[in-house]
C-alpha cells in the first residue's frame, strides 16, 4: 500500500515534529520517490526564503498604550 504524504506531513518532518516511526517512513519515502523528494526540496527552499524578521509594536506605540491606560484608570 502506498502512503500519500501531505505538505503538512513534510512540514512536520522538516520541523522535527514527527515521531520516530513517522520520521523513518518519511525518510524512506524520500529515498524512494523522486517526486516526493522534489516536493520536499521545493518546500525547504520556500521556507528558507521566508524573511526572519520579528514583528512587534514600536516603542512609541507601547508608550502610547501605557499612557492611555494611565489616563483611563
């Protein structure tokens, strides 16, 4: 029986969120299936292109919120 691996499974494998049995299954499938290997390679390349910037409020926004909260109380 052929197992179909979804992008979610490959993502979980990439981020080491699969259990030992599933990890071994995915690794074996990647060795055997050239299409799956290509899909995994594209997924890894896509992940690596995502910017690694952190998102958060500016210091002035935080100060404005704190200032407002002092006025309301």
